C-alpha cells in the first residue's frame, strides 16, 4: 500500500458530521426556463417598481399599501386574493398604489412551518423545495399577469435568485436586518427594499442596514446558473425603513418623528417611512390593524373631523396582514393535514378579512 493511500485510510472525516444527506435543487436558470417571463408580467414588474420608486422619492403623491396574507399556503388562496386586489386597485389607483404581500418564506423564532417554498405540502416530511419553488414562481407569474404587483420578504439567497425578477418590492425582516448577507443582497436587488427595525424596536440596526445596502458591495453569490461567483453591486438607492414596533409600538407621531430625525442625519438616504400596521404595532392583535392604519393615515393627511395637524409627508406607505377570510385557523405543524385546512384563512399570524381590508382602503382613498 502506498504512503498516500495509507494516509487517506487513517484520516478521519471532519465535515458533514451532522448532515444526513444532500440533494440538488432546481437552478435559477432551469426555473426561469420552465416559467419564462411574459410581456405582461414583465411590464407589471417594471411599471410597479418605478411607481414605488417615485412614491419613495416623493415624485408620486400616492400612498403605497402592501397588503396580503401573513403567509401564502396555496395557489388558490394567492390567486383569489390577487383577483380581489386587482379589482380594488382599479377603484383607488388615483390615490393609492397597491402591492400584494406574497410571503413564501417565514423566519421562525425557534422551529415551525417555514413557508411554502420549504414545505409546499405542509406535512413536515417531504420538504419538496423544487415543488415549492415551482409553485412560488407560478403564483408570481399569475399575479403579474393580472397586473398585481408582488412584494415579499427575502429570507434566503436561493429564493431571491430564482424569484426576484417577479418582485416589485422586497422586505428584510426584523430578525435579519442586522445580517451582513441580507444587506449585501439588497445592495444588488433591482427592486426597492424595506428594512424593518429590530425586534426590540431599535432603529439603529435598520439605519445601518440602509447605509450598507445603498453602498456598492462585493460579496459571494451565484450566477444565473447557480454557480458560486463574486458579485459586484452598485448599491441600491431605494432602500428605506419599515417601522414594525418593538418593546412598544412606533407608529405614533413621536416615534415616527424620531425615525425621521435619525434619517435626516444621512441626507443621501431616502427620507421615507413605511409603517407596518401588524406585528408589535398592533400588539399582535389583528383586530387592531385598522386602528393603527387610521392613526397613521391621520398623520399623513394632517386632518380628521375638522381638526388639523401638520401632515407628515415622510409617511409614504403602510402594510397590512390581510387574507380572504379573517382570523387564524387551528394548525399543528406535522399533524394537521393540508386537505383539512381552509385555504383562505391564515395558519401563521391572524389576518383581517377582505371585507375589512377593502373598507379600510376605500376610506383612505376618500380621505386622500
């Protein structure tokens, strides 16, 4: 036996010690070939991105509203909500730009359902990520074909590389705002990106994220074929802050004023604020989203019932967690069967229903 063979035999494995197995997934290029962009979908994305940029820049006086389910659990749910939103957009398009919240990935505090891409069958067994990516891209294609702009949270580079061409607005969540990787990805994204304040309400992490993402970066990423490569970004000017509350809500005039003051120290950043009416701003109570929305709307327009205040034009948008039907249904991950679920009711955070959503948005349209 040669000395090299003898050495190989004696060497102990030092990697993959906790890995059960590896399986390949569909590449970005393969997925785009299966679901190629259409002229209509492409135009929806390009037009919507520009409209959102104009709103963030203050060139478009309309209010941006990102609304949709806490998490997408089926194509049927996504398309039904998209159809409703498309009809509403026609009624309010002069004063409001609607973007559908289309969240396929869910960050978990510990463990749980991580979204349609990770587990499209919701069974905690198959984790058919190829099928999840296919479903996600098909949903986004169908929505953009309807003329509905899509917004989503970017959690993984894998999903971003395969779906970002169909996204008009992206969000980096409170748990990942401090992530260097997410800041680097955002610097290269083609769409506007909102960074949420930290889970404790701290704004510094979001401000630092804006500074990093608006700056040219060099980082390790993948090319359109999934091959690891160096990525040179030019920085994303359309990164902005999203207030979602923390130890206390931060949608009140004092909190929004503090955010505006912090932003003013960095004049090259967008001086624009979007308020998440859910999460800690509503105290995790979906029934209070409408109340939060109306409080923020009053600050935006500067009047209510004849009482006038100074309008805050830095408030350029709001976000709602809304579904076809309101509330949340019982769901035990790994036990509840997908076929036993109502596809139009949330299995993650509770949402307001469509009737309330429409009522809130039409009322805002009238005030604006």
